[in-house]
C-alpha cells in the first residue's frame, strides 16, 4: 500500500480540523444574513414593492441605503415576483422569503396555520384598487345575475378570491370551492385577458393594473370597485423580527418612508411602476394605463385590525375555514411607529 506524502498527509489533517470550524462559520454567516429576500406581485397594488425593486435594480437601493444608515450593515435585497398570495406564502413556509407584500387573506391563512409562529403584518401598504370587471355588453348588476356564470379570480384562496365568494354568498348565490350556483375560476391575471377576449368569462375579480387592462384591451367595464379593501400589507418572517430586529426595524421604517414618497411624487412613482411592470411581465405597458389605475388605490401604512377580523369571518363564510382563523397578534405592535388602527 502506497503512503501519502507527508506534506499532503499534513494538509488533509489540517483540513479535517478546519472543516468543522468552516461549517460553524457558514452557519454563523447564515444567521447574520447579508441578504434579505423580498416578495412582490406585478400589480399596481404592490406599488411600494415595484418602486423599491426599481431602486434596487438601478443601484439606488431604497431599502439597502436605509438599512446601512440605521444599522451600519451592508445588506442586499433580492426580489422575487409571484402571481398571487398563496404562492408567496408557500415560499414563506419554505423559508425562501423574509419579507413580502401580500394580500390580507393569504397573510391570515399563513398566520393561522402556523399558529402565529411564521409571520406578522408589520405595516399596511395599499387600500382599494380591486374590484369586479364584466364584459361591456353584460347586463349583470347584482349577485343573482351571476347564477350559472363564470368569474375569474387570480388564485384560489387569495384576497380577491375570498372577496368574490363573500360577495356572491351575501347575495344568496351559493358557491363552494369546487361548485355552486356560480363558477369561480382561479386564473393568473395575464391569462384572464385572453379568456375575456374570447368571451369565456362573465366577470373577473382582480386588482390594478389588470382591471384597467381588461377595460382597455379586452372589452371590459368596471361593475364596482372595492375602495376600502385591505388589498396589500407588508409581512415579515418572525424569525427575522426576532434574530435581526435592527435590520427588520430599518426595513419597516424605510417602507413607511417609501409610502410617503410615493404619495408625494405620484408622477415619478407612476413612471417607475411602468418600467417595472414592463420588466416583470415582459410586455408593453402603456403609461396611460397606470395613470388610469392610479386614483383607484390608496397607498397607506395603516392596517385595520377590525377589517382583518371581518375578513377572517369571510374565510369561514366561504368555506375555507370551519372555525374562525387566528388573527389576534398578527399585527406587529410597534410603539415607536404604530401602523395599526
């Protein structure tokens, strides 16, 4: 049997001693985390996410700069786009996201299913900007007019899906997750446009800019707009809130500042939204489309616990829960910068 040269043998011994230390160092670096993974959707109702992503992509780093100013830490933001809330929550459960903009329904669902251990809502983001679009020739006015009809929503169990099912139920139109007096067809927003054009949908309950696109590109008209819906909130992994409280707080404060910046600079924000939607959807976005959609949404840092509780009841009414899902404690209590009503 050949023996290893002494030098190589010594290196292997040293390596064997260093590997545990290296792995420990990796674990320590992982816990320190020099990257924050952020989720958003290609919707105008995720305006803070779109604007912040633009600043990250162009080297301006809205969140990155403010994290450094407040903590002295160089942390990069990685952005991930999703079609709707349930998909983003799956990523949170898989520990693939640290923060995400998301609708109230998926946030409540994830919080309840994890028994309050997965995430918390740390700020409001957008109110309104969602509603029901029907074909221009449609004579539908009330829930009863949709008996035997097909309405599309972005994804089963997302905020608009629950809102649509609740509205129908309140009007006496029974709908379950798979059948009922009307059919709910969970369909990604981009696919809804072609289905609308083909006359295969009797309605679509969605958010901006898809409402405006259905109006301008697919012969749709807005039947009604949800003006006070809790459309988008900012959620954070509890792990981040507990292990990196300084970074988390810096992000929350930066989000609040960004909301005020968007309110004060609507034209610049609209231009950025156009650019980001083009980049994310790989499709042409007419600036007039965003201008048309803009008045329908209200950027806000506030989040109403009362509205979340009402939405939780809607989740029971529509059959997604047999008992009221847990909502207590879902909103992070920040005494320095209160964001809930």
